[in-house]
């Protein structure tokens, strides 16, 4: 089992290979988001796992690889999450992604917040 990282134009692809077959992939793009007052970050564009390999943790492993890859070089990972799975079952919340509250501030999710489709994982480099 290996993760290959390939840059293709403006995008970078993470492929999770199992038995010489790509079973799961995620695609990112590097961005600057002036509206959230952060320096350069990463936009997690898509995650795909082949149907016969779903629910086996491959996408989770790719997201963990992305976090490890990003942590020392970028301030955040942001994504537009179109999933219908609500917290706390949503994998992104388990990994520390945040949501916007009713005032538009980035906060940890709790039961009183109905999140929009945008998620953020912020790396505090000042720790």
C-alpha cells in the first residue's frame, strides 16, 4: 500500500495504491483566500474511492497524508463538502475541520450549529 503524489498543472493528485491498483484518489489545488485573512492554503477539491474499496479507510488515509503533507508548508486546508452525512459521523470533524457559525466565524462544530458546505482545517504554526 503506497501513496503517490503527482503534480498536474495547477493541481496535485494523491493516489492510494493497493495491489498495484489505484483504489482512492484526492485532488488539491493551492489557493490564497483573502476573505479568511490567511496566507496560502490548500483547497481539497475532490475525493474518490472505487466502489469495491469503499468503507475500508482508504480516503481517511489519503486525508491524513494530505494533512501531514500540508502541516509544515501551509496554513490551512479548506474544502467544499457536499456530503449529506452530518456531524459527528462526518470524517472531517473527527480530523479537526471547523465550520462557520452564524456570525461567520470559524469554530469547532457543535450540535447548535448547522454547518454550510464549507470546512476548514487550520494549522496553528505558532504552537
